[in-house]
C-alpha cells in the first residue's frame, strides 16, 4: 500500500484525514456501546454519548472543509499515512471487555489531541488552525469528560450490576474451564498413574505414565474446548483462551501427583503423591465453594468420593 508521510500532506489532505479519524473514532465508540449494552448498560450509554461528541467534531470539520475546499473530500485514511496512529480492533471481540474498552478510549483521546497539535503546526490557514486548536483542547478535556460521564451513568447501583456481570463473565471465561481442567487432570490421571505404580513398584515407570497421561489429557481437553463454540452466542469468550486455560489446568492437575515419582524411593514417592492428591481435591472443593456457590462440605464430599473411586480403580487394576 502506497503511503505518504505526514509532513508531505497538504492542508486539504490533513483536514480530510481529521474527518476520517473522527468518523472512525465515532464508529469505535458506537461498537463499544453495542458490545457492552447487554452486560454493562451504564458504560454503554457513556460510550454512546462519547460517540455523539465525535459526530459533532466530524460535522464541524466537514463544514470547514466545504467552506475552504468544496464538497469533494479526498479519500484518505489512517493507513494511508506512514507512521500515523492506528486503532487496535479490540471492539470486534465478543464478549467485549469493559476495562479494555475504557482503557482504549483513554488512549484514543490522548492520540487524537496529539494529532491535532501536530496538524496545527502544518496548517497556515487561520480559520483551520483555529478549529484544530479548539478540537485539540476538547480532546484533551475528554478524559475529564469521560470521568464526568462515568460519574453520571455509573451510579452505585449501576456499578454493582456491572460488577456482577463482570464476575459472571470471569466465571464463564476462566473459572469454569480452569476448574473443569483441574478436575479432569487431578482425577482422570489417577487410575493409570497408580495402576502403573502398583504393578511395577518403580517410580520412574509411574512418572513416565503420569507425564504422558497429563500432557495427553491437557491436549485433548484443550482442543475439545477450543472446538466446542466460538463464544459469540454463549458469552464464554475466546475459544483460544478457554482452550489454553483448560488445557494448562488439566496438565497441571495431572502433574501435581506425578512429580513426586521423580523421587527414586518408591514408598516415599507414593506417600507424597497421595498427600498431593488430597491437596488437589481440597483445592477443587474450595474453588467450587468460592466461585460456584456450592456448599463446601458437599463439594468436598463429591471431590473425595470421585477421587477415591478413581484411586481404587487404579489400585485394583494394578494389584490384580
């Protein structure tokens, strides 16, 4: 793509670039509002008002352009200017992270103000310079404006609702796949690991089987989660993040009681592995209690029963 340096742009092109930038920023704020409307309605309204401000800026720039250069606006975009500011396409992500949107909005405001300051230095026309100076001042004030809008829309009740929505999204995107992986890794690898241990009574053999089972289970669970859904309808977030989360937690859950078999003394390794299994099951029970509102005793009972059954399966098969 052919690009021009900013210092080579004419006053007409600079004004056209400012119009295109305001239009794009307005669309981005509109996408933020649309992406957050269901889970964060107060923040969505804040971005909607910021979009309306960008529309006002664009209209003022277009009026100046028509006055100075006529109705035909050159088609020039950010990507046509070498080294010009870019916008990360985070607004395309669904579900949209509210903190990501707010952070990017602050960056956009600072970059817009810097652009107008640079543009003023390239303009000789008095009326255009005056308009761009005013817009630069307004962009610099947008941080305060955003704060005022947050105070206006994010009341105590609204913040409480959005915090609850944020918690639910965190559960869907990270806690649930992470917990599923931890359970699968901690429980499903017990049978082959301890079956091998009781058959061979060799730490090295048990370690290799446990390592293979842990990594294999992690890969399997990761790909299964990645292919389950893209998160667009369920709100469960990026399938890549969920797949990586569940895959790593599955592997970690299996490695926890596999690593003790690095100890050459088989009986010592077995004792430590059993202790690690108890810690893993307690951790699973706590996470279910903490994030899933499951009574701790019920969660502990379910984890212990499940772990015990799998352990006995490995013991019986290995001892037969």
